[in-house]
């Protein structure tokens, strides 16, 4: 009987094809475990299970700096 190897994935494989600085080759069960544990690289990966949400919606919201409140005047 021949030895079968599980499918290997590059983690992460970015949707936008951008090369990542550090990547690992992992098997499918490890990939699924990382997704279940909310691994920080999964939200941009092509192998994520949530394929129904567009890339635009998964991007973090921009940080908006609110204006400072007006200074208070001490009455005395």
C-alpha cells in the first residue's frame, strides 16, 4: 500500500497574492484548527472557510481621529 500524504497548504496564502514575510507549509487539519482558534493570519487567507465575505468588508476600519473637546472654563 502506498503512503498517502495529506494536502499541504502555504499558511497564509493571501487573496491579493502579496508575498508574506513568514509562511509555513501546513496540512489541512492544522489549517482548520488555526481558523477555529482565530489565528491572526487567517482573515486574509484564500483557504479561510468564510468565503462569502468580500475582501473589502474584511479590511479593518480606518482609524478616525476625533476632534478634541472644547476647553472648559473655570468659573470662580
